[in-house]
C-alpha cells in the first residue's frame, strides 16, 4: 500500500499544452510538497502546502499552480508548458511543517515530464 | 539561498570497503539535518533525522554524525555491499525555514 502516490508516472506532451500531475498521501500528514529535480539532479522545492497555507518558492513561474482539494491531495497544474519544464517532479509529505524538524519527508515515485 | 554541499559527487568502492562522505551546511540558525537514500528508479527514503550537535545515529552498517557548530555531517558505511549502491542526499533545515534544502547528493557505487 503506497504511502505517497503520483500519477501519471510518465507524461509526454507538446509545448503550450496544460497538464496536471496528481499526488495523494495516505499517511494522514498535514503538509505536502512539490519538488522539481533539475538537470543537475538537484531536488528543488517548488511549493509546500500546510493547512491551507501555501508557501511558494518565488523562483517558480506562475504557470505552475498547486491545488489541494483536501489534506490528502496536492495536485500540480502547469499551464502553457515550455521545453524547460521537462524534468522529474516529486511529491512529498510530512507530518507537519514544523514537525519535519524531527520527522522525515515521505516521497512519491516521481513523474517524468517530457515537453516536446 | 541556503548553500548545502555534498562531497564527493560520486564514489566507487569495492564490496567490503568502508566509506564516508560529507554534507556541509550553514553553521548558523540550524534546525535539523536529514539523510536520505535514493536508489535508481525509486523515491528517496529517510535514513536519519538529526537535530542536536554531536548527534550520532546508526542503522545497521550505516551511521551518521553531526557537527552544527562547524556545519557538517558525515555519513559512514561500514563493509559496503552492492545493495548499498544509491545516491545519498542530505537536507538542511534552518536559516528561518522549515522547508528542507537538499544537497546534490553523493552517488555511491559498490562493485562486487
């Protein structure tokens, strides 16, 4: 039973399209995150979402928007996809934003996005 | 921007060798340091959460130490096995932020 799941695993699309990646966690955690793994393999934080509080990395283009229908889900919407958006996107969760000091994050399997 | 550096970037060892690598982070305003193990085609999995200067944690053949005053943590693997092959990531929390900043990782390959 997967703790943090993401769909789809692979996403190939054309430039200019709008797409979404879904993330669900069944751990009862309060905080969820989206990371982008860049070409140099860095995991860079895009968003964290905790009890309806959204913390945005200001370097993230506003074409990216997280949407949380409930505590267990944090979906990533991307508008007007660009070639540079090609990357692997990871969802993660932790018990609480501050409890992450003492508890680890749990990661999803990643979604490989390819923009043609 | 918080600077979290890991060295070496990659490491090849023979089965049975012991090895270690380093995570460097800002020495001021420290909250916590996490270590993760990331196997190819899988997602990162937590190894250790460290919060106190002088902390030493151990899980099987893997151990970690923490020096918050000088801003570094070491990860040690004793008697490396091929199944230890993975990328080892550290993540720093501090500087006013509860959101982990990840290093680039150390890629370990253990040859049989």
